[in-house]
C-alpha cells in the first residue's frame, strides 16, 4: 500500500510540474547602466533580453537626454517585444526668427523638429521605423486592427491635468494656449515577406499643445511620446503572443522613479546651459518662453506618468489588471483574466488552474 501511495504522490508531483510548465511565466530583470538600475523589465519565458541606453550630448538631448530601450527576442516563435522611453519634439508653426525644417535639430533649443502626430498616427510612423531597423525597408503596411476605446479615461485624465494644473501657469506668464491634445492608441498592421504574413503592433501614449504669443509673433507645438511598446510576430500567432507575452511585458516594463527624477534634473540643467549660451536679449527671451513651455513636459510626466506605469490603482482599473508585490518587494501587473499568480525564485507564473502550482512556489495575492 505504501508503495502505491509513493507512486501516486510522484505522479501527482509530475502532473503539477507539467501543468506549471505550460502556464505563462516571466522573469523580472533589472536594466542597468554601469552600477545604476534604470528600469525593470518583465521577460516572458523563452525570450532573451537586450537593452540600449543612449547618452545624448548637449546638442541633441533636450526632452529626453537619456533614452532607454528594452527588447525581448524569441527565436523559436519567432517574435520580438520592444519598449522605449520617450520622445519629445517641436513643430514651429509660425516664427519671426526661425523656420521649421522637418527632421532637423533646432540647435537653439536642442530639440528635433517634427510635425505633430497624435498617437493614432504615431503608431503607423513607429511601425515603419521599427521594420526599417529590422531590415524590412520596402514592405507595405496594411491596417488591420485598432484598439482605441479602452484609453478614453486615460487620455481624459491627462487632458484634465494639463488644462487645470499646467496651462494656467503658462497663461499667467502671458502665453496663449491655443489647444491641448492628449491621445493613446494601439494598432496592429500586417505585411508580407517571403511568403509569410507578419504583424507589427504598436501601443503609444502622446500629448501636445500649441503655444502662441503676440509679443514675438510666434506659434509652436510642443509634443511628446512619453513611452511606446511594440511587438513583431507572424500573424497566425498574433492573438496568442499579444494576449500573453506582449501584455505581461507591457504591464511590467518601464523606467523607475529614481531614473525619471534624474533625467528631469538633467533636463533642467541642459535648458539652463542653452539659455546662458544665448547672449542676445531677444534670443534669451525666446529661450525663456520656450523653456518654460518645455518644462511642463516634465511636470506632466512626473505627475501623470506615474499614473500609468507605476502602481496606481486607477491604471489597474483602466487596463483590467491586478498589482502584486513580489517576495523581494518589486511590483508586477497581471491581467485579471488569471486567478492565480505564483513566484518561484525570480520567475512569476500565472494560471487559472488551481492544481497548476509550480513546485516550491509561493502564491501571491493582489494588493
């Protein structure tokens, strides 16, 4: 009898381990530069992580002087996941002293000029840029799937903050705020290559606003993409990868508060250096005006950025996810579609099967 009980116990343990192996899982990893931790990344099982940290010099760094990108590559699928923080641009609509030269660097302000794009249009632009970087320069993208409605409350909250907290300060200083636009979108596109239909999907948040003043006869649009996420995979695997690997990557990958604060402080110093470098009174006045406007980017990102990619419950409600604290004190986001979340070492697993418990794992509960 004891022999049969031992065999039965062994079979149950094998069953548990086998079920756990089939469930989605990911590992939380640090994104480091030298000894500093800049971000956290959730790398799904089967993916290899790669990171890029771009340190810009004083001629190219206004807006985001340090840019962080995180990628995850699965050669078996094959599929790629990508995160990038952030982009800041200027469109000169009307100016007495300077013209708008699309795609060039405005050396007076150390910011690249690009015509304004809401998030819906930006997803198309970013998808093309990603594919060019992968060597797919000549492919034709076809629109396939859009997801816009789930972001209505997010964009409304950002717009409300811009109008009630940021804009009054600029208007009190004599600047006119002609319009404010806050957007978010997720879109998927397809393209064919060597007989295979591929899919590239991009999720992006964005905001912009137009500033004008009669004193200097100028109109400018400052706009920003605080972050975007993307995925590339064969179309026939799109839904599976999107709903599991991409979702968990998007919900748990981003820069940390300490890094964001450091970038903001560096931004302020660079802008001060730019102003001091201008010795003409008109130039100094223009720099002050546009610097004051650009500073609000950091104000918005510092206040609202945390609403979306830290641990705010409003974000969890909007994106239908739960926040969990791991055994080492980190936070992970998991879709409410899963009932059970477990941690084993640095790996996190999520499942709807009560019997699918990784051996030696600890069950996590929502905060």
